[in-house]
C-alpha cells in the first residue's frame, strides 16, 4: 500500500468515526438543525445520517476504489447488520432514556432504507466499468 493509499484510508476512517459520533450526538443530544423544517424532515435527516455513516464505514473498512478489499472484507455483511441493529437500538434507547425524544419505527425504516442505499452505492462503485474485481468478490 502506498503512502497516498494510507492517507486516503486514514481520512476515510476519520470521517467514518466523525459520522458515527455526530449520529450518536444528534440522536441523544441536541436536535439537528432543520428537524422540523417540513413534515417528515426528521426522516430525511435519519436517512442522511445513516446513509453517510454506512457508506463511509463501508469505504473505510470493506472496500474502496483503488484499494480493493479493506481490513474487514470478510465482515462486509456485518456492517449492514450492525447499522440496522444500531438504528433500532437507538430508537429503543430514545424511547426509554430521553424525555424529549421518542423512538419511532418510521425513523428506523428511514435508517434501514439508507443503509441499503449505501450498500447499493458501494455495489455500484464496485461494478463500474474499469474497476478491477478481486478474484474472491461475491
């Protein structure tokens, strides 16, 4: 791996961890700006947060253009499961632990759609013309 590849991977990990931190912060701390800007705005924010977080985690840990499989290639499906379970756990925790937040199954549904969309984007990136596939890609 080249120094440039190491810098890209370090940046992806930093961004992924920042996205996780911000998602947790806005889930239990301050309400995100614009949460009530229009009907169902919070669903859009949930979807955006989980899409960005999942995609960054997948690019950092699983696979990215130019590098191929990452450190956690074998656990690529686990990222999907963990993000979906984490979304549900956050909704349950909000219901039980916060006075001003209420867990919402529609929030979780938005998160699930976003996680699946991030997986779809990664699959699209991997399948693009000119991107070499690894022999063990499935």
